[in-house]
């Protein structure tokens, strides 16, 4: 099946800093999403971004589908940005519809 | 936007008992829902695909007799963990597709079997 690798596994930031999280995937995808999992376990959908660039406030994401990677940018980080960031993809193979393959996540800690 | 509601958020049960978890799509119809499991400090793993009006399809290694899935309507899927044991303790989370917006997840259920 499709492989999803996220880097870095852990990230410690001082409040106000910028950062980039990366997601590499091994095959063509129909869907790519970035999620933020808060301390209570809730998965918040940040971006639905199988290709192109999107921005939402201090967050932005870029997916280069032809090169099989996606980047999540966090600017002017705040303590509320702490948590685990997951990249998840849906492969283009016919038996993979709806099946999101998650990366291992990036644990982000933002310190005051 | 799409909202998926999941209940209960937390449940503690005795070993050998069964637990039912509900997943509802509140503002859209979902012919297909998905159930994931997440162990502490790990990523999410797909357990099964719940299809409205038909049998669920399970991922390799998931016991279909232990994890019963029912998708009786376009807005409700249930996961029943039967004869639960401590090793079934985990975070269970459902999702549904809202066309064009990707997949929306419920808030999850933390199951502890004692």
C-alpha cells in the first residue's frame, strides 16, 4: 500500500516562530489532508489539498502532486498550535477509495 | 460545514462486556463511514468501512466478530466492541466523506477495559 512519511517527528518552537512540516508519499493520490489533533484527541481538518496551495490564517499548505510531497507552514506560532499534526492520503488505486493512510505525525510543542 | 458527532466520548467497561459507539453525520448524508483505531502515541489505523444497507468491510487483521459494525441509515453508523478485553482499550474514531471537502472526523471515543 501507499507509504506516508512525515518529518520531523518532533518540533519544539518558541512562540512567534515559523515552521515547516513535510509529508512525502509513495504513490499518486486522490486526496491529501492535513489534520491537527488536539490534546483531547479531536482531529481538526486543516486542509483538503490534493494539489496546489491554500492558506487559512497563519497556516498554509502546498502539495506538489507530481513530486509526491506536501508542506504545511505554521507562521507566528502560538501555544494553541501545540499538538500532533497528521498528513493523510487516499491512494488512487481502485480498492483504496475512502481509505486514508496516515503518516506517523509531527508532535509540535510551542513554548511561551 | 460538515459535522460528525460521536458518542460516548469516554467509556470504561468491565472485561467481557460489550460497548457500543455511535457515529452520526449531522448535516449531510453519508453512505459510507470509516472506523479508525489509535493506540497511545501512535497514528490512526483504518479498521473497517461501514456501508449503509450492506455489510461492513474490514481491514486485514481486524476481527469482524469482535468489532460489529452496523450502518442502518444514511446518518448513523455504530461500532460494537464485543466481549471487550484490556487489549481492546484504545481511542476509536469515525469519519465520513463530505464530497469535495475531504473526510470529517468525529471527536473520538476513549475506551478503557478494566
